[in-house]
């Protein structure tokens, strides 16, 4: 039996204010709300005095000013990026210029410009000063962050584990307010589900996504996300068995209770599931496994 997916959507905050999340963590939320960012991008400051900044956010002058106010009197030693969507990484460049801090991430965006448009789009200008492999550790005064490569939402997605508080900054890999869009070709459902399973073996006490409030039942929430993905695959196989083979028609049936404005993003995740199922030999397509293909059961 599938575990129910609990959503975390209640949060109290003020835009542009550095607010305490935990003894070592503060958050400044950008005023960029959307169907994909919830209330906006949460930029996180880790430590006191000498700090790390995680996901500086969009290229927005108001947010940059708010972030600089929150950092007044402190030294930024590290700028860390979970992944290169335009609501996460573009502000790294002006923040680096203002603070002199180097940038750290898995790497640049995984696909060139011109792919399918969904979510906030790729930041193809970002390339970190230092590329972090899976398991790399960066340290500062009173804090330690471990990099965990979690491809799926994007190929270069990383989470960062704050060892002192057993907290994991999950970017868009795990969110509480919504499920994650996985959009091929850079997004990969096989990788995404494998990356979720990695988190089940951790002993995190909280997950802190870039959008929305912290998640306080990490293992249960991740397990429910995995169950949700398996259920979605079952729904896709069911509509294929009913003779529905094009992605827009699949989305209309499977996401009938979701606003039509989100159906494009839902279609990208359905496509990602279909590519995964095709690799497993559970789905066939004509003429190929593209977004416009006619899918069927083998």
C-alpha cells in the first residue's frame, strides 16, 4: 500500500528579511513567486561571522540588496549552488563580485540552450570556480557541508548536508509544497528515483528545500515520494493499456484535477517516466521516444 504524501505549505515569512531557520541557518526569500517557485527562492546563509551562501537565487536587484543586508558585517567564504536553473544560480555572479567568495557546484548546466522550455529555464552562463564531486566536504567556522550528487531534476543537481545539525539542503530534489518536475533530456527519471533512494539511508532530521518550508519527517516523506512515482508509472501503463498513446492525452487523463496551466510541466514528467519505462522494456514507441511519439505497450 502506498504511503500518503504529506504536503508542507504553511510558512510565515517576510520578503527580503534574513530570518532564522535554525541555530546555524538563516533564510532570505526572493520575491519571485510562481507556479514553480512557490513563494519564491529561499537563499540560505549557513554559519555566523564567516558563512556559506546556498542558492543565491535569481538575477534580481531587490533580492541581492536584501541578501547583502543580511550578510552585513560577515565574510562569505563559499557560494554553493544546488543546480543551474535561473531561479537558483544567476545571482552567484554579482554575489561573488561583491564578496570575493568562490562558487562551488557539481558543474555547469548539463544541456546546451534551445531545449524544451519548462520551469524557470537553464542558467547556461554559470560555471563554478570549483567543481564538487559526490562526497566532497567544504568547511567553515563552526559548520561542515557535505556535497551529495542527486541527479534527476537536473543532471548537475547537488544536495548539501549540514553535519552539525543533521540537516540536508535539498534544492529542488525534494520539496514539501510540491513534487519535483523531471524534464528530459537533462532531467532523468531513472536517476531521480535512484537519488531519492539514496536519501533513505541517511539520518537527516530535517530537509530544507530551496522553495517552501523545512520537511520534518525526511525518511517518511522521501518514501512517500517514491511511492508517488511508482503510482504515476502505474497510471501511465493503465492509460497505455486503454489505447491512449500521446503525452498530451495522457496528461489530460492522469492530471485531470491539475490546472491546465501546469499540464506542460506535467507532460515533461510523464515523458521522463516513459523514457524510464522504455529502458526497462515496459513501453514501446513509434518512431522514437521523443515528446511527440506515439507510445504503446510492447
